[in-house]
C-alpha cells in the first residue's frame, strides 16, 4: 500500500482534563510503531510538551497566524495553512501544506495566491471536502486528473458528511492517493482511522507497508485513556447515525429506499417514567431542605410536552421521516 496515513486525532478530539503527558507520548509512540507516518497537532497538544517524541513526523495546524512562532520550538515536517490563515503574510521556513475545499478549476489560482502570501513555498496540498459517492473507477480518474494538474503531493481529508468519508478514504487508497488524513474516533470532520484500518485488512486484505496491528491496538487503548468522548453516549447522535445509515439501504423486494421510523405509542407513559426517575434522583441527594423543595417543585412542573408527538414529529418534520 503506497498511501501515507496522517492521524489527526489530536486536532479532532478534546483531551481529558486529567490526561497525562506520558500517556499522550505513549499514544504517539504506539502510532509510530504501528506504521502511521504523521501525526497532526494543534497548539493545545503542544502545551503538554517541551519536546516531541521521536519516530513519527509531525504536522502543525496553524489555526491562527499568531501561533506561527510556536513552530520555531519544535521539529515539524509540515504546517497546515488554510485560506483564512492567509489574511496576513506568513513567514516560515517549514514546508507548507495548503488546505483547500475542492472546487473544480479554481485551485490553480488559489495556489498562485497562496505562494504570494507565504514566505515559505507550498510543498503539498490537502483537499478537505465532502467528496460524495464515487465508484472506484471514478475515484481513480479523479485522483489521476488532480495529479496531472498539481505537481505536488496531494493529501485527501474526506469529511464525514452523509457518512461517505470512510468509503472515500478506502477508494482513495485503492487509487494510490499520496496520503489521507483520518482520526481515531468517528467525528463529523474526519473518517475513522480505526474503521479504516479494520476495513482495509478485513475486506481488501491490504495492510500498510510495515504496519504492526498489535501496536495499533495499543494506540487505541491509549486513545481511550487520553481523550474524552461524551458524544458516544448521546442518544440524538445514535438516532442521527441510524437515520443516515438508512439512507444507504434499499428494500431488496421493492427497490424502494428504506426509511427510519420511530414510534412512541404512549408519550404520557414516557413523561411519567421520566418524572419518576427525577424524583428518585433528588431523593438520593444530600441537599438541604430548601434546595430539596425547589428540586421537587421543578419536577412537579416538568413540561411533559417535551416528550410529545408534536416535538418529535411536527416541529422536526423529516428528522424521523
């Protein structure tokens, strides 16, 4: 496999408040030992280090030109600059990766503009976009045309809109793209690195050159120790993922697209159960009498309409089809 993998987890996710620097270093070492070539960082992560662990290349996401000075204290392979960062001239000796949305026939002019605004040369381009669904032949043609028009390494960062990011990442790899940017968890912005690796091995019997799956699983364990992921327990996110999944499904008998339906037969019972849970919760608290009474009154006036059909169906028509 020729495609280089960039792990962007340290930009995509929020570190735990109690994350230890040694565990972050352990995560980076495990990525390096597993065969991941680059880790993308922002200034939040750099605040944990005086020196970056060796063995893996680092890409710094500028976020704001004011942070460019930070790059002088560390050894970076690239800095990522977006169009919004170019509102002022940026002077740097570090190779620049220019991040752009993909808009056909306009990137050449943008590249020329970026070269004028940068003291350092643009040495790579990242296209960060929702590339939509393409079959493998279309993807290969797309990658080939970009290569013919841009004489620089091209990194692809497929956004997770409409849940096509993983599909795009796999097809870009099968099309021998120079590199792809992923993140360990599933986010709205990046395809899941974990799902990508498992899919490449399971479905295509392809593994990156020199890849060590044991070290990769070690990186997953470190990931769970240093990042916080409250969204995993978010019921609305589960509904959203299920609804998006259903868009990809077709009834095998009729050929019609599947629909995601949720039916609550007795919303009054739902409201009653919720009140009961709140009452049990406040009884278990050690609050003083005045606070206890205030909490009990709040439960008494709980608005059961939050569980009603009008909210679930009428006001958000289309959300649950």
